[in-house]
């Protein structure tokens, strides 16, 4: 079995994918993206850090470690196209990506994955290696949503079908049928930080997070972790609904414990 290459952004999932691969008897090499990959997560595994636009250096390192299977995992903040300083290989890749470099995140990611496949790499979704991280269906917590919360979840799914189709974001917050916020480039945690300023009196809102319609699921699946629970509690939300089989939970047990302690629900739903 050839070593697994992991291109790592932030959060704990790159390390969890690496550990799952290693436990199955597979060697790994992690290309950590500078400014995003966390040293403590990468430390137990063979790794090296790279600028996001150092495509040639990343590919050379993957070749040196005999990695032809790749997982791209972990959040990154997409840079401005004008701030990039790609090496020669990066220039060639951006030329092949073409107009998709100016599209939304999923359009860009789909184009990048297509080009990597053309270059001979096999792209795997993190969920294909880390199967335990896939969000299950149904209620995970002691607290359950009431009729108002279920109506807000349904409203949130309607909204996400619209903004997801436009490749804008994966999450929104709905309270009593009113959309308080939708996720854009700032990410879920930053969106949650502004909820307190717009919350209405009465029952709190819900966070709904789904994959975009037609999303490339080998990268950038909706991801939730303990920080999401903390931020949802701080925002006064009543619960979180996420796509069953289409979301990643970075530490399911810790998330459930935190949600129970905070008095909010966790619910896996089908769009």
C-alpha cells in the first residue's frame, strides 16, 4: 500500500486522518500549509510546512515520499489571487485552473481536484479514511428540538439550498423563522460571533450546516467541532442541525458532552 499524502489546513482532522491511515498499516506524509496547519497536530507524523502557493515544492515532497493518494483536509482562509506568489509549478497549475481561480470556494476546489487528477493523483475524501468522523443521522444529545426549532431547521435548509447553489456558504442561523445570519467567506465561528447582536426576544435560534448542492465532497465537507458547540452556546442558540453522512464531526464524544453541558441539541438531518 502506497503512503498517503495529506495536504493539511487547520484543526485536528489532519492528524486524525493520519492516525487512521497509520492504524490501518499505511504510512503517511503531511504537507502542512503555513499559517493554518497546527504544529501539535502534525508533530507525531512525518511532515513539512509549505506556503499555500508553493505547488512545485509540495509536489516534489509528495513524490519523494511516494504519495500518489491524497487527502486535502482542514480549514484555510482563501487568499486573494493578487497576494499569491506561486512558484513555477504553481503558475502552471493556476493556468490550468483558469477562470475557476476567481470563482467561489467549491468551484475553485473542484477545478483544483480535477487538475490534480489529471496530474496522476488519486484524491480521497477524509471520510473515506476517517469513517468514524462522518455525522450520523438523528438526535445525539439529551436535549431534543421542539416544534419551533424543527421549523427553524427546515427554514435553514431552504436558505442553504439557495446560498449553497450560488457557492456562498454552508451554514446559517435561523430564529423563529427569521434568518439572522448566513455564512460567507468569514466562516461559521465568525458568523456565530455576531449573532448576539441580532438575536430577537424569545426562543433562541438554531445553527444549520449542510454541504452545498453538488459540492465536491472529497474536500471541504462541512466540519463541526467542540469550538462550534462553545460558540453556539455563547450565541444563545438552542441547537445545531448538520447533514447526516455529509458532515464531519472532529470529536463526536467531546461535542456531545459539551452540548449536553450547554443544554443544546445536536441533530443529524437529511436535506
